[in-house]
C-alpha cells in the first residue's frame, strides 16, 4: 500500500507538473496576461529606470530644483513657526510679516547651501523618485496587467541605490537599518535622492506597506547595492588614508576630515586629477621614488580597471563602481592583497543579503498574504568593472542561486531567470530601452494567462473573478480546454481536492480509512483532509466522493480548514445568524456564522442560506476565493 501511495503521489506530481507546463507553453503576453489590476514595483536604480530617456522627463515633471526648492523649504519652515503674532496672516504670501520672515530664512538657506549645492538641491518630501518612468519594465508590465499610476493602481516605488537594508526600513517601522553611515552612503550614491532621515519619514508614512497591501502583483529586484555600498565605503576610507599619507609626504598635512571631503569631492565630481595623483603616488609608498615607467603602470592600471576616468560618471552606481575599480587598482599597487580583501568583503555582504532577503519576502506576505511576488534574477555587464567584475559575477551568481532556492509560498513567489546574454546596458548596470522591454516580456511569460473558458461569458463578474483566480492559483483546471462547467454540481471529492490544492497539495502521512475511495485523482486529497480534521466522512468508513457537496458542507470544510491552518484566527462565541434556515445547534451552525462574519457568504437572500442546496462549481470556487482574499 505504501508503494502504491508513492506511485500515486508521483503520478499526481507529474499531472500537476504537466498542468503547470501547459500554462508555460501558452505563456502570457502583454495582450492576454492575467489582469492583476493593482501592481507595486520594488527595487533599485536598474528598476527605477535610471539612464532611460524617461528618467530625465520624470525629473523635470516631479522635481523641484534650485531656488524653487529653497522656496518650498522656507515655506515649510514658516508654516511650522508659532511665534508670529498672526500666523494665519503671516502664511498668506504678500503680507509684511510673511515677506520679512521669508526673505530672512531664504537668505540663510541660500548661504547654507552655497552656489555648488544649490543647483542639485530639491525638496526631499516633494521628490523621492517614486514615480513611473516611461519605458521601464515595470511601466510595461503595469500596462499589460491593467494597472495605472494615474488612477492609483500602479506604484513605481523603486529607489536609486536602495539595498535590502533600506527596503526593510520602509517596509517595517520597527527596523532601523544596519547603520546611519551606510544608509547615507547609499543615499549619496544616488545623488542624495534619500537620506536616513528621509527613510524614517517614509517609515512613518507607511507608504510602501499601504501600496503592497492594496496590490495583487509585486515585482522586486534588489541586491546589487548590498555589495556596492559597503565596498564603496571601504575603498573610500582606504583612499582617505592614502591622501592623508600623500599630503604628509608632501609637507602639507591634512586632517582625516579634510581628506574625506577631498575624496568625496573627487568621486562626486569625477576629479581625474585626484585619481591620477593617487595613481602616481601609490608606487612610492611601496617602492620609494617611482620611476616614470612605474607611474605609467599605475595610470594604466587605473584606466584598465575602470576605463578612462574622464568618461566615468560617478553620480550613479555604475560610475561609482568604475571609480572604485580604478581606486582598487591604485591601492593594490601598495597592497597586492587588496583585491582579495575586497572579494572577502563582497562575500560578507552576500551573507547579509541572505539574511535580509527572506525577511523582506516574509514581510511582504505579512502585509498581503495573497499577493503574487515576482523576483527576476539580477544581472549586469560584469566586463565593465575590470577586475572587480569577476568578484561581482561570482557574488551575484551566488545571490541569484540563493533566491531560487527560497520557498515559493505555495506558488505565490515566481522566480524569473533573465536572458543575460541578450541584455544591453546604458552604463554597465542599467538596462537600456530594448532590454527593459525584453525583461518585461520575460516576466509576462512567467505570469498566467487570462482564462478563456467559453461557458463563463454570461456569468457575473464575481463568478468570473473567482474562476480566473482558481485557475491562476492551480486550484482547478476546468472540465476541458475551453469549459469550466460553472453550473455543474460540485462533488465532495472535487471540493476537498480544491482545498488540498489551495494548501499546496501536501502529501498525507497515511491513506484514509474510507473504503469507497478509488486509487488515483482525489485519494490523497481526501486522506489529507481526513488527517487534518477537515472531513470526517459521511460515516465511519465512507466518504461518498461522488455525492453532491451542499452549501452547508462546503462552508463547514472551509471553517475546519481555517481552524487547522489559521489557529490564531479561531472564532469563539460567534453567535447565530439572521438566516431562518440555519439552526445554531446544527453541525454547520458555527461555520455559517463564521462565514458570514468573514464575508465568505451573504446567503441566497437576507434571511436564507439554503444549507442543503447543492453547491455549483462556480459557487464552490467563489467561496474559496472570498476566503483566500478576505
């Protein structure tokens, strides 16, 4: 019997696998993909659309730059003042009190920023780069699944330089990040689009959890900056040491703070002179006075590692990493083991990613247990980072493998492998327009298609939605390629099988004791249901699999399922219902009261539930849909 059960389990697995394969063979496209309707996109700059033509347009549409941003800051400052004699009048632009206060505060703000800081200053609370960018894969997916930023059903919440640390912060109000310094380094890499304080504001607003709780679909691609940011911080610190030593050697000592400022300015402004000075100095530290050949070798190493520094844009992650590769080559002239040190740091960062990624996924499903989460693999042009590229390729490969091995939450997490060899990048790490389109196409193929049953066209939208959901989640496959048979009576074997599949098709530990079960199809489902107290059969040794399932029975099955698998939500003292045909003392009395309380049923009228009425297939999956999405 045990061998037979194993054989049945294998056959069922093959059958389910064939069903899944049939979905893949009819892969979704932008025209026929499942209409999720609400969608949130999470990730970093590669997801946000950095480098695309739409990025600059988005900045123009949403950013408040320069003096205009200062004006907004000052207005906010005035709005918070309570010391003015007449606060209301003072806040009406043009009044003497307002004009005087505004002029003083604005001048202070301008002096604080200085001419260099003014050009890139924006009002932080007005622009956090949380807007749709035309041409991103997220934008293309949103259109395909029926979501739109205009009506609030699409949330493009990817942030430049975001790590798993920052994403965890904005998802969980109780999490404060690994360190303020690293968070601010990440913010600096994105040219200041966020700061530690800004993330605390986002935490309080619960912007991200609210978006996810209202979404049916979430895509998430994050992890590159988990490696980039700590490496940047480390190499910058080592560069500071180099600059301090260099200044001392030249008889012009500087403090570490001054060196930090110089190094930061060098990276921020792509100051090739500083890089070249460091390159020229590096051999002197190790070898004494450098020959011209040694100096040339250092400069060549600099260029080989990150490309000609005159072409390096360090205001973004890719440029910063090219600069890091260049500086690594410089420091390696002094310390030949330096690449190994950075490789070891990268592996340590990967360990941190392995800790954070499962926390993020768990948090997403805590916020919305019914959401579908899509996680594409991470990719970039590793050749663009010189020797550092080899380290990145190894680490990202391990990260992608780790993600694929994680639980799929009963099929709610979809892992998508991107076609690396076909992707092209704007600056080694940001996909170009055609590549975003290819990523969108690859993800859409992994999503289910809209159900095309010919016999559900005349049903209400409630039934259609439930049937499509049931097919999407693998709860049912229909009665044929183009038929669902919505008005056909649902049998007891069918409803238990639906529940079993909704639970992830777990294998029971032993066969059921019922003598009226044939080996195959629903046998394991019934055994699982009996083992978990969801059914006791129609007698001690009979399950009656072909008997029509009544409305009372299906609600009772669901009630017991909830008690078993959702123990924290057990209901006590539910009370009765207003249904005249439901006796509170009947076996289905408490289940019907529970179902009403949880929005699973409204009865067939305000006073009737019809407990003995046969349950149709359409009604059965609607009960399950309402339970799963309540």
